[in-house]
C-alpha cells in the first residue's frame, strides 16, 4: 500500500501535486484554509456586476507544458481557448496606432523580417539586441542587460516582461526575464498562442481537479487551515489544524503548497521571498464590441491588457502598488475611458468591479529570486510547492504547476 500524502493548500500547485499523486495510487488528503479551492487563480460570484468573474485575468501560452499537461489530466485542455496562431493585437493610445504582431509557427523567427508582422517602427536588429537576456545571470537586472527604451521595448518587450515579471522590467531579474524570452519569443509561434480559460478559472483549472480527486476517494477539506507542524529531529510528526491534530504515520508525507508568507510562519527559519507586488483587475459588464480581439495589449495607457468575455470586458494592470489606495470610483472611470478608446465600447460606465490582489506575486528581483527554496527541505517527509519556490520562472501558473509536479515526483520517486 502506498503512503498517504497530506497536501496543504488547494491552489493550482497543491491541486497539481494532488492529481499527480492520486494518479500514482497514493492516498491523498488536501487541506485548504479558505472555503474554496484555487488560491490566487479562482472565480467567484460578484454582486456588483451580477456575474461570475475571475480574481484576475490569467493568460497562459500554448508552450506552457505543465499547465497543458495538468489541464489534460483533469480533462479540461479544451477549456484553454485561443487563436490558432500566435497573434497579438496592440493599440498605442498616445500615438493612436494599432498593429497585429504575427509570429510564425516555427522556431526560426521569419516574422521579425516581415513588415506588417513585426512591431511597427522596428528593424530585425532590434530583436537580436534582446539576446543578452538569454545568457543573463540570476543576480543581474534586466536594465543592465538590454536597452529599456525605443519602439521594440515600449511596444513588445516592456508589455511582455511587465506581465510576466509583474515588476517594472528594468528592476526585474534578467535571469527570470531570460527564461520568459526562451519560453516565448525564442520558442516560436507554436509555443506562444495566448490561451484563456474563457469559461472561468475555477471551471477550467480548479473545480474539475477537486471533483476528480473526490471521485477517486481523496479528501479535499475546506476551512481547514494548517496552524502548526510538530517537528521531531528531521521529520514532521503531526499537523495541527484549528480543532484537530493529525498524527503522521512513519511513511506519510506532506506537500506544503501554501504562499510564501504562510510557509515561513508554519516553518520558522525557512528562507522565502519577502517582498510581493500587486495586480489590479477591473471588470465591466457589457457586450464587448464584435471586433474585440481575444487579447488586446494597450501601450501608453493606464490599462495594459484587455480581454473580452461573453458579458464583460476585463482589464489587467500589473505592478499596481501605486493604485492600491486609489479611490475606486475614479479608478473605474479612468479605466473605462481607456477601454472605450481601445475597443470602441460605447456608453457611460457600466456595472463594474475592481479586484486588487495586493500580494499577487513575489517581487521578481534578483534579490528576491535568490530567496526561493527548492522542493526538498531539511525535513525528510515534507516537500514544498508553490510559485515562489525555485522554479526558474516568475510567479506564474506554469511555475506553480511545475512545482506541484516536482513535489509529487519527488514523493513518487521514494523521496
Ligand atoms: C490577479 C492575478 C493575476 C495573475 N495573472 C497571471 C497570468 O496571467 N498568468 C499566470 O501564469 N499567472 C498569473 N498569476 C499568478 C498565478 O495566479 C499564481 O502563480 C498561482 O495561482 C499560484 O498558485 P499556488 O498554488 O502556487 O499558490 P496559491 O494560489 O496562493 O495557493 C495557496 C493555497 O494555500 C492556501 N493556504 C494558505 N495558508 C494555508 C494554511 N495554513 N493551511 C491550508 N491552506 C492554506 C491558500 O488559501 C491557497 O488556496 C496571477 C496572479 C494574480 C493574483
């Protein structure tokens, strides 16, 4: 009989680990502090818009292998929807200019040699100037490796890196930026098709995993917050929740898949990132104009990305700490103004909601990146998962699921 594994945290990292371990025949118990699974990647009913919305628009790419494999394993790969080729519409609100970036499918970037496919006002040599990011070291800044100026930077590199790193790019880790460029621009269009969970994050990436786990006999407990672990020498002996304590058997394992701050509280002395950056999303209840592209990048606006859904337009602003205390009504008006200019949506401010996730991601600086621990810990029966562990990627669903897979594989391999 395979050992039992307790997974603490039902974000996508914990769910990915749980599904993988359950597939391998382990007894799985998931313990989640809140009343719902998904963590920072979840849907909820919002009374202000009378819609079910996501806490944030989540973009993944067709080359995100771990996300796609996970979605396949829970039967929802088709729920990640996007165009057949890697195409990104952009609008520059200040210049009043629109363009369509069209990457060819293969790895050789023919598109950078074709006017009308690459970014306007750029030339092929601008793209090769990004190469230093590919061999950047982890302790280097983006701003030390590339020129953070000019049309290519402002119209492609800045939006891409700001979205991926969630920090003003020059201040970001060049090593993490290099990983993103390798997975996107360098991997070719086939790996860069933008994918969205159009029917909602919970429908596509969360609830089917919970159902699959329960159908297999795993337990998934909500409102079951881990408060402390009891450690004796090099092993976790017991897990203490609100009113109950679970004693671990000699072969039982623990996957701690909680955010960095909670992990550091549960395991004092654990080295984790300590700085976090917010993301702001706004949702407007309306019928998107028929020609709104599936994803629209906005340059020189307050808004950075616009996503159309069936009954709403949703926008993302990354590295949004400056907006955390801004008056909500004014913010909604300002954002709606950008949305109208970018999409041609008409009318006064419709029903809206603003979601500010204050600790959306760890700060992707070289200093914070150096604080990320690996999967294996000093405690023989406890491994870590989460987007903040040392995945080599910034805080992303891909990194998060990769970490859950790695934690599960360590246990499956007898660790
Ligand atoms: C607004 C926003 C937009 C984003 N956009 C993108 C995007 O476009 N693309 C992308 O790839 N990524 C994006 N991300 C990042 C992505 O959401 C995260 O990387 C990912 O969801 C993290 O998953 P996780 O499992 O590592 O952590 P979490 O989602 O934080 O999960 C941890 C879970 O542990 C639970 N927990 C905490 N403490 C305890 C405890 N003591 N006991 C039990 N349970 C506990 C929490 O409640 C939570 O459910 C975005 C994030 C946000 C917030």
